[in-house]
């Protein structure tokens, strides 16, 4: 989850720059959006991996 924290940090930095740099605001917001999408993809990957582990466990025999 360190990767997720780094991605969110980069997103935050880009949003801060957008607030401070009106000339390049759209650029920084686009960068923030990219980092946000990467973070969401990382979360989805993590949950897919967790769910695969749960599905692969054999069910008890009756």
C-alpha cells in the first residue's frame, strides 16, 4: 500500500500546483487526474488479488 500512498501524494502535489499556477492550471489538473486513475487502478488490483485468494480456497467437503 506504499505505492497507493505515493500515488495519492503525487495527486495532491499536482492539485496544489494547479491552485498556485494559474497559467498551467489545466496541465496540473490533468496530471492530478492521471495520478488519481493510477491510484484507483492500484486499489482495484489489490482487491482483485484478495478476491482471487478467497475464490481459490477449496470449500469443505460435506
